[in-house]
């Protein structure tokens, strides 16, 4: 099986361009796990900016259509590089169509008297005393075999819970590659939408747009790094929902926050086949 780091290591195809494909084991339903195209875009942008002092601060991903296992191409360019900030864009195309766009803001550190650590990690039992959620072939999305999940908060998916809220520990099971920002993106999108806890039967909750803001990213995120993830629904109406989430590192510091727009397909005939959600609702 291909690791997360291997799947996003596409072959160079000219300046600012790479080609490759995503194995079926990294799919969820008819499209790839959304963390893969987001990570591909960020990795490409990191390559074209080539400035270690300017780290990713915000990553905005728009899913325009499903990205399957056929050959695809990612391109990246710097839109503007100012004194402190750089803005860059990556696009992933497949079969002649734009499937995903990733825009990234990068910035160097600056002196500031304003320091705020962000919300602390909730006091929870550590991952060592909890069991992994099982991977069930044919029920849970294929890509989830590459992550370890240990649930702590909220109702389980499709249990008809009263709240759109979930949380727990997570880590990569395979090598996520050397870039901790890319590795963090994978963890941030691995969890199902909190809205699936309110559903009473398996149905997709598909990402439309996804914005991540980075704050205190560890120097290393690898297969041994347990992070705590918590998410909650903000509102849902007419099949469209908004959620927010946070990822805390092993020392309890806030790694990143997320805001996401999600399309819900919990009614018969409303959309693609059942699953834990994620991916693209753009078609």
C-alpha cells in the first residue's frame, strides 16, 4: 500500500508542474480523500516558493469535481510575493477539467507584542488507554485504513445523535513525508464531518470548500505523532452545512483551525453513494 507521503510525491512535468495518479486505496466513494488534493496543492506551492522563512499560514481548498484514480496534473504559481507575505495558487486538472484549486498564504515571522495561545486542548484521556476505531472494508472509506482514530467526544457516525460534534486522537499509520504542514493537512481532513453523527444511516457529507489556518505546527509530524482533533457544526439548512474544527499537537498547543462548507446527502437519491463523507461535492 502506498503511504500518504508516496501518494503526493508526483513526477515533475516541467517548471511548476507535476503528474501522477491516486491509488484506489486512497478513495472514498467515487473521489479521492480530500486531504490528498489539498496536500498535493500545498506541496507544489512549497516547491515553487522555495523560501523556508515563509511558512504556510492559510490554505484554502475548493473542490470543483471528483478526482479519481486516472492520471492528473498539478500546476503551481506564485501570484504575488510582498515584503512579508506571499500568495500562491495550485490547480489540479484531470481529463481536461479543473477538479481542485488550492490557494495558500505564506509569511515569515514578524515581531509582535500580541501573543495568544488559542483555545487549550480539552482534558481527555490519552490515546494510550483507548482503542482504535476499526477499519471495515466496504463500510468505512478506503482511505481510513491509513489513519488511526481513537474517539473521545460526541456520538459515533450514523447513530442519530442530537449534536453535530466529535473529537478524538489521530495519527498517520503510514509515512506522511517530511513536511509537517502537509502531514497536518492529512490529519485535519481524515475525520468525518460532525454532521454524520446526527444521521441515522450511512450517507455522504462532502467537502465543498475548506480553509485551514496554521498557528503552532510541530517540527515533526510522523507515524508516532498523536494529535487531538475536535469539530462542531455551526449551522445546517437545505443540505448545506458549516463546521469548524481544531487540531492540537502532542504538547497540547493549537496546531491549526479549520472552517469548512459541507454538502449533505442524507436523503434517498440526494447524491453519491454512502460513506463517511469528505471529498468533493462539485459535480
